């Protein structure tokens, strides 16, 4: 069975932490067996998760022997990385362990030097900060995730779901990944990048006759964190069905 170790660092983002637990925990093989064994690991016995604290059943030793390590994002992406965490991740990488980050977890991998010379992504709002802090990393702010083989990174929040489904497809094929998608909180893996621009009509002024302001050149744009289902695929983004 494939072992996934999820690393819960201080100030971990609960959504990012729960994403691999939800998706990998619901993965079933065609014969009904679970596809993954999950370990939640932490540097210390108690981890600050913002609104609550959590106690992980594994310490950093739980990263050893894992097939995949997932590094969720934190609310303090530029905080110094503990030497023990750096050592554990680099040791695992040296042993060939696949390591993936979700959202601002990319900063952790970049701090270890494991992403030097590689393409990577993170939450669009932190991409500039990542590029400035780690000039040896080629930051792509316009994709859902980047797969470099051993090292993978994803954009913010829901893009972590896309990344996890992509990993399942790599491990067990499209049918198992599709089944996991149906059972988890995300119905389908998406295409496209992080950017989305939606044209909105301006409301008419009070007392003005109803019309279509866009035909007269009026329009606004909105840029949320998730991509449009109709966005064209970009290199490194999730492939189509």
C-alpha cells in the first residue's frame, strides 16, 4: 500500500491539511482495498492550526519510509524553517520520496533548496513573493499545479485537490482517480490556470432606461483565486478528462 505522510507545520492552513486526508483517504482500488495509508506528522507534539491546535500521531520520523510527502500551506510562508524539518525533507528527497506542496507549502520546499532550477507554482497572490525570495526557482503563477516528477507544487486552496487527484492518477490510473473525485469533495479535476476574468454589466443609473452597457464598451473584470472551467489549458495544468 502506498504511504502518504502529511507534514503539519505550525500555523498550518486547515483546508490545505484536510485536502490530502480527504482525497487519499477516500481512494479505493477496484477490489475495494484502500489505496493509501496516511500519516499526519509534525515537528512538535502540538501544532498551531490557527483557530485550534492539533496533535499529530507521528513526529518527523513518520516522513521516513513514506512514498509521498505532502506539505500543506501555512499562514506564515516566510517563517524560518526548523533545521530538523529541512533535514527530514532533504533526507526523504535523497531517498527518492515524492514530495508535493499545496498553496504556500511551496515556500517550505523552496527553502530546502529542493526546487532550485525547477518550475513551481503557489497561490497567485504569493507568487511574486516566492519569486523574490527564491530567484533560483522558476515561478509560474498561471497554472493549477506543476509536476516535475519527484517534486510537485500546487496553487492555492482548491488546486490542492487537483494535485491530489493527479497523484492518484499517476499511481493507480484514471479510473481510480475518477472514483476518488466522486467520493471526495471535488466532483471533477479541472482544466485551465489560476487566472479568471469575467465580464460584468454595470447596473443602469437610477431612472435610466434598461440597456446592455457592455455593447457601449462598459465592463469590469473580477479575478478570483480559482480558474474558469472554460479557461484554455496551460502547460503544467491539469489535463482534460
